[in-house]
C-alpha cells in the first residue's frame, strides 16, 4: 500500500469523495433504461441531474459554496461527456469496452481537473469540519480509505460486468446463453473475492478462486466453443479485479 491519497489528508478525502459520488451516480442509481436511452435529451438530463445530486450527498462532509460550484462543474461536464459518448455508442450500435473505458477516463479527468483547481485549504472550511473541531484530529485517512474501497467494489460489480459484456463474443454458445445472468453474478463475486484477497496480499489464494470456478465448469469446458467463451470472460474479469487491486493499493 503506497497511501498516496491518504497522505494528502483532507485533500485526499475530497478526491475520494468525488470518486465515490461518480461511481454511485454513474452505476448504482443509473437504471438500464436511462443507460440505454442517454442519446435522447430527457434521459440524458435526468441522469446528469441525478449524478449531480449524488455528488452533493457524497460530498456533504466537505460542502461549502465553493465546493458546491465544483460539484456543479462536475455535473455539467458529466452531461457533456455522456451526450457525446451516448451518441457515439448509439450510432455505432456497440458496447465495446474501449468506448466505456474512454467515457470513464474522461469523467476521471474532469474530477481530477476540478479537484486540482481548488486550494487545499478549501476542504477544511466546510461547516461540518468546523463543527467537529480540530482538523488535524479528524479521521481523514479512514474517510478516504472507506470511500476508495466502496468505489472499487461498486466498479468491480457494475463496471466489471460492462467490460466483460463488451469483450465477450456477441453470439454466446447455447450452453452459456442459458445462464448469462448467473455468469455475471459469479463474475461479480469472483472480482469481489479477488479484490479482497489482493488488498490483503494473498495473491496465491487468487489462483484457488479461479481453479474452483474452472472445476465447477469442468464438463462444459470439454466443449471448445464454451471453453473459449468461458476463458475470455474469466480472464477479462480477473484482469479487471487485479487492475482494481493495483489502483486501490496505490491510492490507500
């Protein structure tokens, strides 16, 4: 653990809360109907409004007039980014992972840009911080760590499934098509377990998780089409989880 974000104190907490607001707004409270129809004005505005509101709620501990402007800045750019990415995906009729990752990278750059523009002293001027007393004694490390972990687990579920769906062949083998929903649930659990084991430093145990899943599918893996489909999905899922472990380790 390098602790880059936790070492920043209140500023690190601010960025962690911005990340938390983004993943909650973009994944947890976004319905499939809105996600599918964001190329239309109504669903797009609804989504941007919800994302902005979720950011405000997540950022309540550090909320001031200046940080409220930051949230408005993030919400405005979220609207613009989603307007472009939704139209591109709609015209291409594609859910390719590079489109999804490009969209998420653009959102991340906006969060970093808005966070970087405000002075570090901005975060300690919030009424909630003042009411709690000595800034130096507040649990900034715990707040930052908690926000990063929740963000990672939310992304491991929603973002991980989106990436895996984009990588998998469009035409699933008959043996796989019948239980795709169960497969995505297993993939989520797999990524959560790997995330837990990875941040705990138990890398050897990750191989056991993958092996157990393979054993459970042993008979189906004798079919080449299913085996290829399964391996693509599993390896993509594992790579997403490992990438999240590395990111969490760098941040906290």
